[in-house]
C-alpha cells in the first residue's frame, strides 16, 4: 500500500503538470474522511515523502525519463518512466508493475501490470486531486 501511495504522488505531479495547475512545494495527503495521512515536499531534484507525523518515508529523484524511488534509507525501490500519456511504473528489478494514463478530460486512470483498471484520479480547479478506486468510490485526496 505504501508503494501505491507513493506512486499516486507521481501521478498527481503529472496531472498537475499537464493541467497547468502547478505543483506546490508541499502537498498533503488525506484519507476519505479528511484526516491527514502524510505529505510530500519538493526538493531540488525530486520529492521527499513523509508520514502524518513528519517522519521521512521515502524519496524520488528525477531522471531524464521520469523518477527513481527510494525508501527512507536510500535503497532504490522502483522507477517511473514518463510516457506520452502518463507514467509506467517498474519495481527495483525493472519489471513493470503498472501504468497511469491521463485522458483529454484531465482524469488519470491507473492500471495494473496486466492492463486492468485499478482506479483513477481527478484534479479540480482548486488543485485538489481526488483518488477513486476502480468502482468510483473516493479513497484519498491530495492538496
């Protein structure tokens, strides 16, 4: 679940970039009830992730083709390659784990490694990104 949440942030960054909302230097994550679950802070070459208490949980470093992800100790956990429509995610061994595609309506859809839909994300005019499960139920939000 932790890796999935980290992947969501990368997707959100892509949505912000493609919708010209602009990425804030700090983004907070909230559960479906509005309770804060963590935060993400921009660095000079990527992002750091933190839990709700402010403890660092991981980091993302920008590469020429996307991002590499690392755990709190600096060990590589995976990578995210930007595509023409979103991102493809890979584990630390280079095996594909999923993909994220943004449509013309601004909604980003997530898929597992087999191409099955796992959820979606939608950013509103205020810059809040809401995450939905594959059935359309609200899961989390980011602002």
